[in-house]
């Protein structure tokens, strides 16, 4: 098994929390704190959203929060190549739980055009990502195989790309579009949200130094991982 350099583990801050609700609570507070700082210092907040089911509770909390929404710029870490109104789209989940409930201007929400061919959608989104870098905060999840966004173990992509077309994802649907490790790493902060017993092996492998896609995200700032007790391999079942 490939191992990552020990220095890359030192920049990861692991926070073990009680349950998914505490993870969502801490994540929401972290996002709002980063947003306030970014708007105060730079006049805008550039946030990359995680997909999947884990961040939904965080997004629901954000929908009830007060923030300077007009200065937020929203991007997506990845998207499934499905029709725009499909319930399995990451953008659709974020819209239903949060984005449609607050006053972020529509032009500030940068949705991936994943209903087209993956290569076409990736090229179109790459220009938006290039204009946004560096991000202020990237939210990510962790799959049971160690993937994050739609970056899966043992898949290879051109290192020069900011956005990759994915045609053979091991989880359905096989066609996806994802930000690259290079793009996700160009952020002032990265926050992983990890919940559930099915993530324990992936967390243990990451902590042991396995070169998983999630472990390769490497911005200059510290990576923070919020774990619930079920996902924490140091906790008893």
C-alpha cells in the first residue's frame, strides 16, 4: 500500500465528536466563522460544497442562520451526470436543504453543467474554478473506500487539470465531474465531515498513512476532520 509523507499527516486536525448532529453543529459554526472573516477581509466568501448525504444536516442548519448572503460565492466539489432536477444531483440536494431558502444571488451559485457530456461540463467548469482560486473553504466528505468528491482510489487523471471528467466511477452513476486534487488543495481551509461506522476503515487507513484520495488534499492551511464516534476507529463500537 502506498504511504503518504508523515508531514502530510501533521497538518490534519482530527476532532472526534459525539454524533452526526454535533458534527453538523460544529461544521455550521465553522462555515459561518470562515464566511464572516472572508467577507471582512476580502469582501466575499468562496465556498466549495460537498455532495452526498452527510452534509445535508449542516446545510439545513445554514438555512436557518443569519449571514451576509449576498457576498457568498458557492461552488461544488463534484456532480453526478444526471438531469438538473434529478434528486441525486448534489446541487439539487444543496438547493432543497439550503440554497433556495436564503438570499444568495442566483449568479453567485456556480452549478456544474453535468447534464452534458462529462468532458464538456468539466471544461466549462474549469474556467469558473480558475477564476475563483484560491477558495476560502472547501467542504468534503469521505467514502468508505477513501474517496472524496468524485476522486476514487486507483483512478488516474491529468495532474494539470482543475476539473476532471469521470467516466468509470465505481459507484453509480459512473459518469461524473469532479474538482481535481490540485483545485481542492488551493483553499485557505478544508473541512471534512465524516460520519457512520462504514467510514471507520477508511479513517483508520488515512491515519495510518495510506495514500487515499482524501489524504492527498493538501492546502497550505490545516485540514480539519470532524468525526462522529461511529466513524472514529479509536472509539469502541
